[in-house]
C-alpha cells in the first residue's frame, strides 16, 4: 500500500473533522447569539424556522440528562470509526466510505463538544411544517452519514470488501 496515499487519507479524515466540526460550532454560536431568548426566525414561512433550543438528551429529547452515557458512547463511536479509517485501504474505491466516516465523526464530535462545554446540545433548525424535532448541523452530518452507510453497505460494497476491519484473520487466511 502506498504510504503517501494512506497519509493523504488520514489527513483528509483529520482535517475534514476539524473543518466540519468548526462549521458546526460556528453555526451553533451564531444561532445562540441571534436566537437565544428571542423570537423564532422564519426562513420559509412556517415550514423552515430557526428556533433555538437547548437539548440535554438525544433526538426528541430521549435520554435527557444522561450526559455521561452520551460521552462514553461518542468516544466509543469515534474510536471505532477511526479504527476503520486507519485500516481502510487507501484506494479510490473507498473514498465514499472515507467521506461517510468523516461526516459521522464530525457530527459526533460537534455535539460532544456542546455536551462537555455546556451540558446540552444547541439545536436551532426546525421543520415546523412537519413538527420535526429541532436539530443542528452536527445532526445533519450524522443523519446523512447513516443514510450513506446504509447505501454503501447495501448497494456499493461487497461483504469481503470490509475484511480490512476484522480484528483477527479467518482460519485459512495466508495473507501475512
């Protein structure tokens, strides 16, 4: 495997996380500054509204107040995804998977930062028309990455193309 390509993949992953997480944090800070204790801002009538909310749980306020659970879960997810990225072959075929992993970790880290700093996540995007829970940019990263993972697993990659994430080799593997 080409070391330059591997280093490029890892740099893409790290820099992507930094840039996307920073974008998430900037949007949350702007939303808080513009919307905290202020009326909602209607973007598209009553369909899309910016409405600031402090969420101490997950989606729909589930597991409210369980910050330690979220922190531990986030660390585990970030470590697992990073393990996948480190072991992923540095070839064009895996670029969609690399991008998806970068999105997922960026979203997880963006909300992790809020939970550590504030004890809650700052949400501000609200599809009022369908009464969808208020969310943020990091949530968008996570949602898009999960959809992409499903598409990649079902339609793009074959099972054996994930052999690189095995912790141990199958009996009969002689690829030492």
